[in-house]
């Protein structure tokens, strides 16, 4: 009798754990995205090394975006960046993208210091394009929400330099 009761109890526990998992109304689990809200439809590289590999193999420039989740300047830029259809389309078609909330060991990615938000372009030959800068002298790779047109222009410059130099 005791073995039967124990067996029945184990079966009930197993069944309750099986049916107790939460499933969204769509029936599918929504995967966590690497975009962190910067463009959910884009395919983001997971690491700097993976981004360099994709850039080289696809012959596209890599755009590295450094930010922090709770930085007010980053949040303001993210809102404009993710809402700009031209930038999102250009990134999707012509760039490998990576966003980082931590610094890499490659010191070339912080030529003028470590600050956020910071956007650096790297060409497929793994050369950091230090010549593609924002409008600030003390934070050369920083962009603010009102600099979105300059960022779009710099993205076009990165594409143009890629075609003319390689």
C-alpha cells in the first residue's frame, strides 16, 4: 500500500511540473534577443570575435555599439536609433552589428577613451575605422539623438570606403 501511494504521488508531482510551465498566448516562447532594444529585427553578433568573423566572411563593415542599459544618454539614443527605418534597413542589408554593454580587450575600440554611447566601425580587414567620427572633439565616437543624420551619413561613408579601398 505504501509503495502504491508513493508511486502515485511521484506521478502526480511529475504531471504537475509538466503542465505547470508558462507558455505565452502565441504558443511559442519568445527568444531573448541580442539587440537589447536597438533593433529587434536585426541579426546581432554575440561577441566581438563573431562580429569580426561575420564581417570578414560577408565582406561587410562591422558596427560596434557600446552602451549601458541604465545610461540616460544611451536610452535616448536607443529610442531614436531603433525608430529610424533608414538606419535599421541599412544595418540589416549592409552591416554586421554588435552591441556591447562591456568593454572588449581590443584597445583599438577605445581610441579616445571608454565612454558610452560610443559607435565604432570596423572594416572586413579587421581595421578599426578611427577616421569615421561623430561631431564631438572630446568624445569622437559619441552620438546623441540629434546626431542621427550624422550617424546615417557615417554609415554610408563606411560602406563607401569599403568599396573604394578593398
